[in-house]
């Protein structure tokens, strides 16, 4: 999903749109009814957020956003627990530029007290594992100052963004990669959303300056956050150290190397062609390099 050019129905600039979207996910999570509103507006591939009508299969128009915001809600009970539907209506009206107040719990029209926000939908062991994949990607895509190949530089930029954000999330760095916000230990998802909320503005400015590597790093920060929040099902790197921009045929194949404590290579359906993170070590470097074509 790209928010570089917002759908025609959305009357908000890309930088502001991403900022509010990211903070909304940090507050309420990707499984909330509010997240359903965002997904409906941005993709049209899910039920509508108020009436729970069937997916449109296309992007809704501005009139449809406003009609959905005003429609009677489909509720499991005759109540709106936590004001979820009310929040959805705010999101739709804000996107259509019918209201100016940001549709956020923290600093939004409700003026509620600061919340710790949503929980990570992943177990820490899973996040730590993906961090180890990012370390492998760092080895696969190093910075080569002498290289004039655009693909190598962009691969480095992507990997650097993933690595920087996961290093902070896993408690290996004390500051957010964009904001410099300091945390003691692992940051909460809401704190991560505040850090990455400025990423789209950075992408736009980097592109205007012709700095494609810096733009790619910020794009990967955004994609990494979307996985951390549960919006994207796939992480931004895979167990072979490939970035999401790269086609790895075996990335979705089941891997049994973790149980063995080493990369099984030809005896593993996921690693017969390229070694996975379990082959990353003194003995695995040569195997990794030989299969990285």
C-alpha cells in the first residue's frame, strides 16, 4: 500500500495523511473498527466500517465516505463500546475534509487523557526473530561507497530503515530513528507510531532533493511499522535476509532450520537455494555468499 498519492476521495496531503494514519494504528491497533475504516477507504477490499456492508472491490468516493459516516451502525449489541463507531465517523469525516479536528484519541476531538495505546500483535520472540533477519539483511546489502549501482544503494537504504526501527523496538537502541525520542527498554507501539508518523514528509523531501536512498530508508521504516502494528501480514525482510522489494520464491516455504540450530540447506524446502539466518555465522558466511546471486 502506498500513500504517496492519496485516493481522490481523500482531501488531505500525503504527509498529514500518513501521520494521522500511523498514530491511529498506534492508538487502537490494526484489528480495531477504526482500522477497518482506514482499510476500507484506502483499499475498498473489506466491509464498510459503520454498516459492515460487503466490500466494494474498489476505492469509495467522497460521497460514499460521507454517506457511510452518517449511516446507522451495524452493532452486535445496542451500544457502541468504547465509542468505536463514533471514532470511525470522525475518521471518515476528517478524510473527506468535513471536519478539521484530528480523529485521534490523543489530541483529537474527544480530548481524552493520554493512553498507552494498542498492544503489539506479535509475540516478542517473533519480533526478535525478524530483527535477526534484519541483521542478516545488513550483511547481504552493505553500503558500498564506490558503487554507482542504484539497485545496490536502494537495497541498502531499505535494509537500513528496517534495521534502525527494529533495533529500537527490540531495546538495542535507546532512541527512535526519526524523532530521537528516548525510551527505557522497548518502546510501546504508540511511541513507535509517533516516531514514524513523520516518515512520509521525510520521503517527500528526500525525493525532492534527489536523495533516493534516504527516501527508501523512510519508506522501509513505514513498512516495518505497518508489520509491527499488524496492518501488513508479512515482515519487511525474510529469513534469508531479502527485503520485501526482492522476489524470494522460498520466503513463504516452511523452514525447519531453527529446530536443528543450523541451516539445513538442501534438506530444507525454504533453504535449498539460499541459506537462511541459521546459516549466518563464521561457518555460514561462505554458504550465504555462494547462494546470494
